[in-house]
C-alpha cells in the first residue's frame, strides 16, 4: 500500500487510494452488515484489489518514465522498509518477544511461511510480501531487458490468473497466485502511457461514454469481490484495473471530481501508515467486550489512534527517509552528469 510520485500528476489516483484504505479499515475494524451477507470479506477484497492495481500502475508508470533500477529500488526501499521494520521491531521486541517471527516477517516470506505469522499483529503483512516480490522480480526484468521488458507484465498477468483458476483460489495470499492484481495495474499503465486514441475517433463521444464504462467497471469490481460470486471472482483483478483506468481518464476531463478532494488526498497520503499500523490499535483489550462496547466505544478510539499515529509516521518518520533518498538521487544524477561520457569516449573533465 505504498505511494508513488506519479500520484502528484494524477490526483484522481489519490482518491482511489483513499477509497481502498477505507474499505480495508472497514473490513478489519467494523461489522459491515449481518455476517451472513459476508460484506466484510467483500470490502477487504475490493480494497486490496484496488490497492494492488494502483501499486502496479504507479510502479510501472515510474519505470516507463525513468527505467533506472537503482533509483527505483532506492525509492521503494525507503518507502516500505522504515515503517514496516519500525512497526515489527516495536511489536516483536518490545510489545512481545519473538525474534524468529521478526526475522521472517522482515524478510517478507510470511505469505509462504505462514507458521511465522502472528495474526493479531502482522496478519496483514502478506500483502507487503506480494508487493516486495513484485518489485524485485520487476526490477530484475527491467535490469536485464530494459524498458522493453516492461511488456512482460501482460503474459505474466494471464499466467498468474490461469494458475489461480487451476488452484481454485479466490483469495490467495501467496505471490504466484495473487500477483495478477498488481500485474493488471501494470498492464493498465502500459495502455495509458503507450496507447493513444486515433485522431479519427470522436473524443466528445468517448467523454460521454466514460461515465458508462466507469459505472460498469465499478459494478463488476464490486460483484467480483463478493464471495457469493464464486468463479466471477477471477475477473476481480481486471475489474479493479478497469476501474482505475476509466477513473483516471474520467478525472482528466473532470477536474472537480470527488476523488480529487482534499480529505481523500490527505487519507491517501497517510494510507500506507494506516495500513501497517491499524491492526495494533484493535489488538488485545481493544478487541474484547460485547458488540456495544467493542464497536461503539473502542473502535472510535482505534480509528482515532490509527489516524494520529499514521499522521506522525508519515510526516515525521517516513518523510525524512524519502527526502534523504531524493537528495541522494539528485546527487547521483549530478555526479553522473559531471562525469558523463561525451563523443569519442572523452569525459567532461577532459574538455577544455
């Protein structure tokens, strides 16, 4: 649930990120209707599929614009690790003591090694495992094949979906059966950045059809996220990516979109911290008691603590790491420019 700089140019994506984290918080912290309707499961699936699609879109967009694997990994490391490691160190060395679980959690292997998962504290870290595995695999592909390697996301996406169908898994947590939710976002990025409408197409007509396409994608996304939809759930990654793509295009033509509102943009800004921290605010005593006590008295405290700690983490713990990374990247680029090779193999310092 990490952010990316591309959001600065596509504010609509901020709104989608906010929607996704609110769905996840609702899934984990609130009773969403009678249990028989299984709305909590649906909300969780909706939130995570949209989160993953956004991640795939933003990561791929960034590599399309700047294929530097070194800079990509530096940004991802300082975006994910400071909070993830800070959280797990506090949990497994201070609040509890379990160095072995700390080790495997911080190696992002617990979506496979589930015996090292502590459900109350780090059950949600499976999604960070999927993201980290995607980052590493994608970086290796781009390092070897350059930007043309980005197109591997298409066959990779379909292969993961076929494996998921073969395994009969609707909500897997292991990477090779869940990565299609990230890969569909990556595919959407290739479409958005490389495919352009033909000049012969009536753009006014396209603009009129966008709300219809957006509404249909929202409907399919919601339906395919509900456990009662059975095999329809296999299209959830593609519905989420379609929602992202149509929302993005709709936002480009409608600058006053609700998704671009300041409250949603703020929630998007702290969304990663909200995701990492929120289970701790509903742990132990905070999850005990009857329905009235638990949800009317304690859950508001959980939400307040989650937002307060997430705000502090985002702006006073995570931001310095990201700022340092940006400065390092600028220094690296300046150093490269200062010693860059010029025609005939000479260096700039050799030119009088």
